[in-house]
C-alpha cells in the first residue's frame, strides 16, 4: 500500500514537469496504446514443463510401473509418489 502512495506522488511530480507542448503527451499516449495492443495480441503460451505436484505422466499418477502384470516397479520419474518433483 505504501508503494502505491509513493508511486502516485512520483507520477504527480513527473506530470507537473511535462512541457506545454501537447505533441509529446500525444506521442506517449500513442506508444502506450500500441504497446498494450501488441501485448494483448500475443497468444498465451502454456508451459510445457510439468509443475511440482502435477500428476506424473510415466506412471499415470500411480507411482508404480507395471512390467509383465505380476511384477510392479516403483516409478523412477516421481520416486513412487505419483506426483512430479
């Protein structure tokens, strides 16, 4: 909260020092609008890496890998927890 107050005071000081020429302010507004449009046009790219706590894919979240139906081996990717480390 304190940061917002300090930021507002700093911005108020910056606005008071702008020249009387309106073209500079218009240029800044256009560049800001352009940056916002370009940022919104970027597609959201999801992370391909699994996050800690997600279900382990090799063992399908069970923590064990079946070999021949009778013998079950602990999953090495998650350490048997069924969750990504």
